[in-house]
């Protein structure tokens, strides 16, 4: 399963009005999505791949906070 940022944004729902809190909730949402995938996998190689993908995705989201916040407010 390849998780794209647009898919993560589409799967995220919140009633939070504050942009900063909404962004932090989105980061948590992304982290938990990857954790669920990692727990369902038995192969150590695939687990390491998902951990790397999770870290890269979260790093990208943090580096592009303003862009992601704008997408979340739509």
C-alpha cells in the first residue's frame, strides 16, 4: 500500500478550528496510519520499509508545514 499525502489528507477529518492544532492532529493521524500498517505486517524487511516511509513522510510534512496547513483548511 503506497500512501500518498493527498490520500492522507482525504482520510483526515476533524472539527478543530485552530490551524496549528489541526496540523498537529494531521501529523498524529499520519503517524497512526503508518503504525496500523506496520502492526499488520509480518516481514521484517517490509516493516523497515514502512518505518522509513513513515519517517520520510513525516519529515516532508514538517518541512512543508505552510503548504500542508493550506491544504487542510480547504
